[in-house]
C-alpha cells in the first residue's frame, strides 16, 4: 500500500530545495495566527531546521511533510504531525496549502493520505486538530474527514487585538 501518494498529490520528506518555499510560508504574516508565530524566521534558522528534519518521528516527536503536485512536482503546502505521543498512540495534525492552490481538493487528499499513514504506519489510535471557530475552510476540511468536535477552548487565541475560541477536533481509529 502506498500511503503517501494520491491521485493528484504526494507527501514527501522536506528537502534542502524547500528552503525558499518554507521561508515564504513561515514569514507570511497571514499564517502566523494558525502557526502561533510572532516573529519572522531567517533563512539561516530554516536551513538549520531542514538539516535536522531527517530526525525520526520517535526522536523529534514531530514530522513535517511537503505536499507536492504529482503532475508538476511543485510544492504547494505542508502537513504536520506534532505532539506525537507513541505511548498513548496519538498526535496532532496541521495543514497549510499555499493560497494559490486552495479550493482545488489538494488539502482534502493530503489530509486523507496523512490519516492513513498515521493509522497504518505509526499505528496511532487517534488524531486531533485545533481550529479557530472562524477558520471555516479548516473546519469543513476536518469535518469532511470525519473529525468530530469534542471541545472548545474559550478565548484561547489572541490575534490582532481579539480573543478567539479554538475548537478541538478528534478522529479515533476504531
């Protein structure tokens, strides 16, 4: 079973060539709210990150994969496994698609591939996602993949002078 390759996209490990894409994404202030970032990243720091990206998920407790279009090999986004806990067989998931490639089904396919990978190869029992209640694209994406809202964190995110509620979604492999 090829769990990291879909019909239109494939998930792959980060490469040194991803430095420019990573630099653009990490320094795009419109993404800082969801990434909990407050300061820009230098290319030097991102290059160091890429050099350590080869660490095993069991060591790093996280995994970032590039989302690449199969027909052009163009990197269009990233998908993360974070807060990986092998003892309790759970992890968080985050996804970011470059705005140019949104609303084309790529995020849905990438998320489905990652879910299959996590349940099959990492043998996880559950995945979760934290999504602000005004992020309708992400809410629809995760609900489409059968994530269920299990909680709400009131006034959890403070962004641009406003507190936002963050919703907690969970998918259990039954």
